[in-house]
C-alpha cells in the first residue's frame, strides 16, 4: 500500500465500503432496539430508503440562513468520510497512513462538529442554538477522555498512527491487561456520547428539552439532512471499527489474500455486531441522563482512561 | 554598511519611524496627510524590521554591532541579532505591516489631535518592541522594555473619555512596573559577578554556578510573565485589550505579549544555564493553568474584544506549556525532544500572532460598524459584512485548532512532544504531568472550538439583534486587505507547514545545542523522530486531498440543492421568531457555566415585578462571575500596600528639619558602611 495510486484506490474503496455499510448499521441498531422493546420496528434497509428519498428532495432553508448553513452538512459529511481513510478496517493498515494518525482523526471529527454547530446557529431558531451549545459542551467534555484513552493505546504500542497501532496490537494478540479493558470502557463511553446514544442523547426524540444532536440539525431538510444523517452513520461505524481494531485484534487481515480478506471482513462484521448489541443493551436498560448529569459520566470516562494509563505505566 | 549589516536596517527603520512621527505631528491639523504618513511610515519601517529579522534568521552566528554611542557618559547601545531575535522580528514585522495598513483606514474618522498622538505612540511602540528583540545587554533591554510599556499604556488610554480606558492603562502600568522591578532585580543578581551588563557576559552556561540562580529564575519568570499575561499575573490583560483601539489590541495580543515570551525564551529557557527539572515543571504547570482558565473565562465573555483577550491568555498558556515541555526535556538530557517542543512553542507564537491579529482586526471592523462590542446585540453580519465574516471564520477555525489551518499544526506538534516525552522517559514527574497536560490541551482545544462557535455564530449568523448590526456595512479595502493577508498566511501555514516547521526545528535545535537537525523535522511530510522511529507523521496536503474528495462527493450527491432550494421563514412553533427569540451568547455558554460552577462561582439575581402571582409583568435577570483572582489575590494585596503606605506617612511629616535629618542619617550610615568594609 505504499504507491500513491494503490493508496488512493484503497482509500476510495474503504470510504465506499463505509458509506455503503453505515446505513445498515443504523438499521441494525433500530431493529435490535425494537426487538428489545418487543416491537417489530422499521425494516433493516429503511435507512437506505430514507437517504434516497431525502437526497431527491429539495432542501427548505430559512430565509435568515446564509452560505454557512449550506456548508455545515457538507463539511460534516466530508470530514467523516475523510476520517475513514485514517482508520484500518478489514486490513491491518489504513489507506492514508502518511496523512496522519489519531490527532488528525480527532481533528477531522472536530472540524465536522464545528461546521455543523455553526450552521445550526444560522437559522435563528432557539432550537439550533440549544443543540449547538449542548453538542459543543458534550464534545468538549468527552475530549479529554478520548485523548487520554487513545494516548494510552498509542503509548503502549509506541505509535499514534492508527495503522501502525493496529498492526502492533495484532502482532501482540488479544490482551486482557486491565489497562486495555479500562481504556476500551472509556472509549465506549465516548462512543455513546459522540454517536448520540442513551444515556447521553436520545436519537429518537424530538422533545425540545432533551434533544442534543437532533436539535442541532432540526432546520436541515432534504439533501442537507441526508448528508448529516449519512455522515453521522459513517462516524458511528468508524468509532466502532476503531474500538474493535484497537482492543480486539482478532482476525484482522495482514495480507491481501482473498481468504484472509474474507476472514477479516467477517471478523470486523462480528465485532461491530457485538458492539452494536452492547450499545443497544445500554440504550434499552438505561434512562437518558439529565443533561447536567452527563459531565459525571464523562468524568467516569476520564477516570477510567487515567486508570488505564496508570495501570499500564506504573 | 553593506546589506549584510543588520544595524543599517534597524537604524533605517528607526529613522523611518522618527520621520513618520514628525510628519504626523507637523500635519496634525491635516489628518488625511498625517494619518497616511504616520501609519504608512510605520508599515514601511515594519517591512525594514522584517528585513533585519530575515538576516538574523539566516545568520549562522549572532550578528553584533552598535546603534548608538554617547561619548560623554560612555553609554553604548548595541544590538545582537541571532535566529531567535530574527524570528520574533519577523513576527513583529508581519503583524506590524498588517496593523499599520489597517490603521490607515481605521483611524480615518478619528479626531485630528488624537490621530497625531496615536500615530506617534504607535511608531514608538513598534520601535521599542524591535529594540527589545535586538538588545544585547541589560541596560538597552530595560530601556526598550520601559519605553514599550509607556507607549502601550498611552495607546490603551487613547479613548480616555471612557472611564474604563484610564483605569485599564493604570492597572497595566502598575503591574508592568512590578514586573520590570522583577526584571531589574534579576539582572542585578546575574550581574553581581559579571564584567559587564552585556547579555553575552551575564547570560549563558556560566550562570549555572550562581547560588542565587533559582531566585533569578523566579524574578525573571514573574517579570516576563506579567507582560505575557500568564495566570495569575494576567489581570491587566482583559482590561487593557478591550479598552485600546482595535488595531492596537491586535498589536498587543500579537506582538506585545510575545515580548514576554521572548524574554522567557532568552533568559529562562536557555539563558540561565541548563534548567533543573523544577523550572520546567513550574513553567509547564503555569502554562496548563493559563490555558484552561483562559479558555474557561473566555467562554463567559460577551464582549467580543474581551473574549479575544481571554483567548490570548489561553494561547500564551499553550506556548508556555510547550516551552515547559522543552525545559523538562532539557533537564532530562534530551535536547532533540527539547528542540521539538520549543519549535512547537515558537510556531504557536507565530500562529497566535497571525490568527489573533486577524480576529482582532475583524472584531475592530465589527465594533466600528455596529458601534458595540457586545455580541448579544449583533447578529446577521454575514450578509452585511461578507468578507469580514469569512476572514473571521477562518481565524476562528485556526484558533480552535481545526485541521488545514495553522493552529492545528502547532497544537499537533505540542501533542507530539508531550507523547514522545512520555514515551521516552521513566521520570515520575514526566509520566504524570505529560499525559495530564495532553488531556488538558485536548479539553482546551475543544472548549476553544465551543467558544468560537458562539463568537462567530452569535456575531455573524441568523438575524440582527440590534440596530447597529442591522445597519452595518462592509468596511473599506484598507481594512479588509490586511485581514485577507493574515487569513492567507493562516491557511498557507496550515496547508504547507513543512518548510516552516523544519526551519523552526533548526532554530530550536541551535538554541538548545542539539545540532543542526534539532529534531528530525523533515519538509513535506512532517516526520518527527528525535531518536526513536517515527512516532507519527502528518501530511496536511494529503489529508486536505482526503477531505476535498468527499466534499466534492457531497456537493454531487446533494446537487439538487444547488438548483432547487426553497426559502421559508424558520418555524417558530406558531409564534413569530425575531431578535428577541434568538439564542443568546449567555444561553449558549450556560451549560458550561453550570458544569464549571466551582471555577466561575456565578451569582445571579432574578427579580420579578408582578401584578398577579401567575403573570410577571417584568423580570430582571442579572448574572455575574466572581473575579477570583481580583478578589482573593489582588484585593488583599492592594489593601496591604495601601495600609503600609499609610504607616509610612509618619516619616513624611513635611518638616524640612526632619528631611535634613534623614539625609544626615543616610550619610552617616554610608560612612560607617565604608569604614567597616575596609
């Protein structure tokens, strides 16, 4: 994967894979949640239909909105897709490892969040402001835990480059060192916050007092909304892939032979399915936290991440 | 004098400043000419300064020479220009040119007499900062330092009809003089055994033998820390920046507070011999506290310029954090890592000057057009002032450390130095302080992003909240061009950081004696590897390409939106939306205020005027943060000093006999002292 055309091809292929499969994860999460609630739920492929329908619709934009409002969803979508090139998925290497590692990954997601939150303020509705304020707050509170957990993984592998990190983890094999468990738990909490799941946010609500992400994108419609939804789905799948790659290095393909690739793909699917089940389990058995209790959850994540670091290095 | 003689450039710049000031004074009744002469001259002089700076950057060894010799007293003012001075001169030059051009437009409607005054003080300030950066001895340095302080105070007090301005200027003067006192005391300590007051005699590895080295370090750190706005010595900064005219605020934030950083680099980092671990620890801790508290306080500000001022404290914190990492690495005998951290610190010095200068110039345009710095009364300016809005957005993204702008690169380098330091040292302090520093830097960056979503969103987006904003117009080209230039520089450094980073790596390497390479900072791909294999690389162009492709894809997917967009008023849940229903800056930052209530200690007061218990006719709401440092540090201090002064009044009796007695006593004391010592 060193020659530029091969890397570019790899990046395009991986991004396409993420784009194609992310709505499936959304559908899966909804279906499983419905099953927990003894409902039938929407069909598995419903998110695809939603995307197609929304992409074909004309967006309605506020009369007060400017170009910033149009730029928000596009930058958000693009930053999530660009981040897929930095994370190893099926193969133990990322397409654009030379571009940067963990810090660029975090930076790209921050760029998307900044763009969307700014756009949310443009419509002049109080909901947008409320959502933007809450999203930026939760994002800021999750940041130290995210950084510390990723640093722990990076420092124990000796690299901050995600491809290198996953390769070294795969070489070492599965470890049940307490540090790994603690860091994985911290990252899982960050995943719940970043992807907007209960107990931090409720993706299914439109009740003004409780929504965070949904309030922020309330004024988006048509193709704008489709890009936001798709971007969020890619971001969620990306976080799960990252978590799986960093802490469950089983079956990651280390060569390009078809058989190992198939094993890698199956392993990744299995791991993401497991994580999705865990997310649904948490969502179904917990109530959404009051917004001002969220900092406590984030403090727990930070504490776990710090303990992970301490158990690894002291 | 050939072109390789930087003294000629410095003298020429000085002469230009003098001529510009003289013309401004001579034409004080013809402001059109005076304005162009004063600020145009300042722009040319700044460009000359930049020439001298580039010479310094390119010079293999310090260039020395004399600027001024006073035969009668034997006073000689020399200059010494090395790469560090050169770098700071270049920062000064870039911002000096931008601010000077902007000022030609900004002061167009200023009162004639005041204009001449501002023009002269502006030139004096730029010249003084230049002298600070090139001074080769304690005397010249302190003279320039004092001149810089006085010129700044004069500029802060420009709009002296406003009660806040003289107060801010006084606070600045008082704290600065305490700081200068610390510097003078520090230089005295160093000079006690030295043959002269030249830096080459009093600074350097020889100081390591001095018993009072720790005291000197603390004196210098406090003295320079006041100027840099380091917490807890920062209290003047959020008062002085908003009180000064906006271009002056840009200059203060971009260059003046960097004079403090220059001093810390020149003296504390490398000038007092190899720093012990504790020094680095102190600088690192003060940097971490400054950056976190700076951004937290910034979040609660609704005055655009005050908000930017608190962000200066935050960025000074980041600069100091990196400098602290460099000092700790030096004390652990890892010059390569130290070079990396110091390069990150220096790059952030430049970056902060660029984006904060840009933001202050943008804020100046907004304040001048709308008549208020209070963002609660602004809004909708993206339509009225599209260029200013675009430039401000770029600056906001840069200061939030988002990719593809310069802030990301320097913060990335700081993270790298923290992690590499952790990875390669088993020292207990490093193992705790570095990851905590990294987590705090992450928090700071994310909070800064939240703050600038607020600052940009409330100021420029949605509907105007006040008449000033509703009737604002785009500013003139003279005020837009400098913003465009600074924005382009932010973008350029963000996209192609390689050459600059490797140059700064060499500079930092030569500072700490790590050899020419310093850290292995390569060009197009910034790979960082002082000793171990590469920890992580960053290729911003590649990453930018990776973003551009999906951006194009998004545009393609949503191409329908390009042709068919329906416009409709925002749904107001059945009511009408307007300026009063928009989300406010107070509301935006309220969650963070509640979460960090232990730090802010907010008090609020709600009073209801009601006719029936169910419907309030009027609700008044007031919320305030407790100014912790002012109340718990400075108020007791001021009281103590005043009480002491009250006691001292006893000896100031106003009686001539008593004063003669004091003189007599002093003479006697000196005679006895002389006799006793031999």
